C-alpha cells in the first residue's frame, strides 16, 4: 500500500494546490492526516521535485508569526498534468474496483485481463507518464 500512496502523493499535492496556493507545512499536515505521506519530512523533497519539473512555482509571503514563508502555487503545466492524471486515474480506479468486485473488464477466455478499455496496461500508463515528463521510461 505504501507504494500506491507514494505514487499518488504528487498528484494529491497538485490537487490541493488547484484550490489556491499552499504553505508546505499545511500541505504536509493535510496529507499526513489523510495517510498519504508518513511525515512532513516526506513532503519537502516532493515539493522541490515538483518545482524543478515546473509543475509548481513558489512565492514568498511575510508571516505575522515570524520569518517569510514559501508558498507553493500550481503552474499551468501542473494543472495540465493533474487533469491528465485525473482522467487516467478514474479509468484505472474503476477497473480496479470492478476487478475487486469480481467483475473484471474484458475478461478473456484464457483468464487474462485487459487493464482498461483502451487496452493500455498500468505499465504502459507509467511509461507514457515518464515520456510525457521527459524522464527515461522505466522497464
């Protein structure tokens, strides 16, 4: 289950930022309470990576409680990545739900399953995601 959480954590961050800018500690607390990340220490490397990839940007805001704080903002590219993930996630989630309920999609006579209606497997989704982001495709 931990790998699944880590796999969706970045998209959860992007989704939280879709509503508006967010402070790192608040994002960490929200995701920790939802059991998406284990601790706040997990979120900062993720936020740094999202910033390097151009999916979020940052702004500094003066705080009444002390020094200026860095707030994270969803970029246009981040919004596009989130929208694409949301479409793919819904299809993937629905397929997994059907399988878990014993109603596998497109059950073949030999017992093998196609993972989604487009015939794209989860591995193809991950490979395409990597290519879309300019990263080497995992095998």
